[in-house]
C-alpha cells in the first residue's frame, strides 16, 4: 500500500526524523499469542470479505503449515535467531480490507498479507507467534533499517529506488493503481478527468508520480493511512482517491458509498520488505514463497481473501526474484 504505491519517499530524511518515526510507530505495537494481532485501530472498518467460512479456511491453512526443517535454519542465520527469540517481529497495517484489516469483533487481523505473516511465523517458529508494529508508507524503511521489525507485510510495492535500501522478497502479488470515487460520481472516469480535482493518496507511495504525469493540474493531498484517504473522499474533501486496486476494492467491500473504477494504471509488484543487510533471510523467505505457491497454499489464500471480492480465476503469482 499498503499495503500499498505513490510518490517515492525522499530517502534523505534526517536521522532525527527517522528515529522519531520509529518511536511513534513502536508506541502502536501490539503482541499476540495467536495467529493474529490484537491492537485496536480507531476508525478502522469492520472486516467483511468472505465471512466466517473464509476466516476458518485461513485458520486451517495456518494450522497445516509445517515448521521448516532445521537444516534450512542453521546456527547464525536470521531465521534461527527469530526461532530462538520465539516471535516474528512484523511491520503491518490494520486498516486495509482484504489485505490486513483488524476485525474489532474478534481482535484478529485478517486478509492476504496478514495470513502471509502468520504462515511465515508458523514456518519459522512452529506456531504463529508475532509481534505486530503498525506501519505507514512513510515509516517502513526506517523500521527495517533500525531492525525494529524482521519483515514488513503492507502491500509494499517493489521499486528500483526502494530496492536500494530494502531487501525485498518476492514479488508475491501484482496489483495496479486504480481510482476510487463516491458512488454517485459519474464525472470522473479516468486519470484524464482529474485535472482541477482534489485527489488523495498515501504519502510515500508511487501514485503521486502517476497523477502528476497524467493530470498535472490535479491538486494532490497526502495522508499517512488508507483510512484517512478514504474518509477525505467520503466527507467530500477529495474528489478521487488513487491507490492499489486491491486496497480500493477492500474499501468498497466495507463502504457502500464508494466505488472502484475499471482499469489500472501501473504495475505494482508487492514484496515482503526485509532488512537489506540480511541477504540470508531474503533467500529463506523467497524459498518459502516458492514452497507455498507450489503446494497450493498461495491459491487457497487468494481465494479466501482477495478472491472473495475480485472476480475471475486465481491469478498466476508473479515470478519470484
């Protein structure tokens, strides 16, 4: 997105600013003794998607995931260190329906990304133990650089610039930027209709670059989270919202007053953000992604999360690496 995608964040932030960002995010950290985090996010929409049946199917997938063979986690490796610690430190969001959304009725974080980090924790530790830290598009790199988290699962688009500071595993999913407007808005049908309009997106994503190119007269407003962008659109403070189609589809699935327009305007390969100085962990996670794609887990995961709202057959996962 977070997951997301929008204008690439400047990497020249001061060290003091980065530390402040990490401190602010760490205050939002929550621990879980089960397969999901229990931190509360004010204003987060209730999870819908595929309902109880889909949620139970995901729980079964996590329960069926076997721990990695010890030979894959030798002494001194990053995976072994996480196993010995007994918990996977995850950077994630809790406001992106279908990807990673807190269900306030159960305290569980559910969705495609959320299930992935539960599966990875189970693969490394033998049980889905994770310590969850809320991230935004603007704070992900700082948290990875400072090793506050082991991995970021947040619809994190892989770009050449980000790859200079982030050791991405994957991609594990490919999305594209799309537009969301109020349900009764028929005047905006494509990016070309955004000139002179107020358009919101997440700070730190790649969408701003696309807007400036296709609609240079658009007025861009940036917010830290999907929830803030959605609220600006719903309240009439913005005419349109541009972000990854999967995230916008999640918004529409939980909010009947907005709609996602047909068509995408980019290719957004999602990766799992890892510390760039842990190449052994990147290989480990890539090998795990290949495993869950080959054994059918990835397809079942898609069907019970994104597939509950996105029509069509299970897509072919993008080539890893």
